[in-house]
């Protein structure tokens, strides 16, 4: 499913000599399209779930070895350190699937 938002170009600065002048682009409608699907982030979610299950298994192993403090610290540390990587991966994937395209009139 793609989400579409239409925006208007307020100002355009020409970077190349062959670029259209400012008057041609003023008020031209653009669409902001996001083509992100669940399949794009499915692997990221599965990997992070695997990290959670491995950390919980390590925590249970340490809990059974009469080291409950190490178990809690270990699980918390793994979750806290892995969450920023998940958020970074998801954010960059989302930004890669956003495009500003000219709208059909």
C-alpha cells in the first residue's frame, strides 16, 4: 500500500544551466510517496526478535546458575544496546522509500 500526499513547490533553485527557470516550477504540484511495505522491514523485525530470544535464553541460563543479578543486567544491556540499531535500520529503510515526484495534472 502506498501513501500519497500532494504538495506544491514554493521555490526551486536551479543548480544546472539546463534546469527550468523559477517561474515554470512555481506552484507545480508534487506528490510525496511512501512505498514502504511490511516485507521491507520483515527481516529487521525477525533479527531483532532473535536477539531478544537469545538474550532471554542467556538470562534464563544465568538465572539457573544462581546469578540473578548478572541475568537481569545481561538481558537489559543486550536490549538497550540493540534497540538503537533497530531504530536506525528502520528509519533509514523508511527514508529510502520516500520520494517526491511530480503529480499528473
